[in-house]
C-alpha cells in the first residue's frame, strides 16, 4: 500500500488528481472507475482545470461509476448521473457514450445487475478505481454485512448512510432507500485502486479499515488485500494511524 499524506482537502484533491492524470496520460483509452460524494469534488475540479489548460485529453477515456440510487432518473438533480454530468463530464471532452452508470430507473434488479456486470466485462475491467470511504466503512454502496457481495447488486441503504446523505436533499424530497452498486469483486478486480479520505470524522473508520481485521462488517477492510492500493488522505483523516507501522 502506498500512502500519500496531504495537508488538507485541497492538497488531497491535487495529489489524487495528479495520480489520475498520470493514468490518463499513460493510457489514453483507460477505464476509470469513478465515485460521487463530497470527497472527489475537488479532484474533479482539478482535472477540469488541467483539461482546460490543455494538459489532459479525455477523448478516449471510458468511465464506469460505482453506484446510483434506485428510483432516480438521470435528470434528477440528486442522481449520481446528474452529479457526474455537472461535476465532471460536461466540462471535459469525454464522449457521453463512454460513460457508464447503473440505471436507477430499471425496476428489474436482476436484469440491471447483469447488464452492469456485463458493461464492466465488456470494457475489459477497470484500470483505476477511485473510492471514497463511508463513515461506516462502506465503499460504493457496499454496506456492512455478514458477507462480501461480489457483483453488482441492489442494496438497502443503512440508516447511517441515509442520514449522511440527507444533508444533500431538500426537506420535502424523498431520500432513496435503495441503490445499485458495483460489488466488492468488481472493485477488487480493478488493476489499481485510489482511495481518497478527508477529515477528522473519517479518522476512526480509516484506521479500522486499514489496520483492523478484514471483515465484511467493515467493507473497506477488504482493500488491505489489494496489491495496488494507493491512499491519499489528509492529516486529519490519518491522525489515528501510524503510517510507518502500516507501510513496513
Ligand atoms: C459514492 C460512493 C460512496 C462514497 C462515500 C463517501 O459514489 O460510492 O461510497 O464514496 O459515501 O462519501 P463522501 O465523499 O460524501 O464522504
């Protein structure tokens, strides 16, 4: 595991964006696994800036996102489709046909999970998967459970995730209770994983994930088993971890 310590959120965003840029430069037609949430917003802003300066070209890049709320249309402002469009895709030269997310409107769960697994296979797997970390240790929407779910599946979000997400919804909006998510197997099959974590509120769960037992009760703990994991985290998030011990 490689760990890059950033001074703050801004520094974390720049360092992580540098790593993604290197991937895009080294393999112009790479497959990037992308995440939504608050953590990657600064990374996407930085990538947009470098694209505008002419330093990055996304013309051949393909992207596949971790998750989408079940029941939300791509035009719903709370959907992850909308998030990706407004925070990244519409500001860079990626062809929209090269971007893939689960279809939140598909009622047939089995059909959608197979379709999305098929897309990841069709793309030849993921070159670099960007991951945020949930307060309960979730990655994508793989919530704490008794077993790791392998492929794409539909999950009932935990109360803590629903509460964490509620900050993004207006009072009268219905907060989705289910989501489609890429499974642990697909995430672990990514050639490289880039985990980004910021803030003191994530310090305990980051410590559990990286130094505790590998258990589906802390889904991110499985990342300890990946052979090309890079963590970029700020000082606050790393404050409970002894980096020297971990990288020994
Ligand atoms: C989003 C996702 C989630 C988030 C996690 C952290 O696509 O997969 O696992 O990465 O909930 O969210 P933030 O970054 O908002 O703290």
